[in-house]
């Protein structure tokens, strides 16, 4: 797991908390901010997953080239 995936999970979790707090406090601005943070967190997690996938492919290619 890389830094982007971890930070994305944190951002998404904070966003969920803000969204719920906004709902409970009847604060549409806080609720909207929470939704924005949730989306930003998901995007960052996805970017981290893509980096992990690229690293995995790179390691496999390097290993195959070393064996050739």
C-alpha cells in the first residue's frame, strides 16, 4: 500500500465524518464539503492503486529481463 492510498483513505474517512456531521447539524455547507472530501479521497485512492499496478508490472518486466 502506498502513500496515496493511505492518504486517500484518510481523506475519504474525514469526508464521511464531515458529511454525517453536516446532516446531523443541518449544515448543508459542511455536508457538501464532506461529499467533496469523500470524492477527493476516492480519486487519490484510485491513483494510488494505479501506481501500485504500474509498479507491479515494472517489477515483473524487470524480473523477466534479468532472466533473459
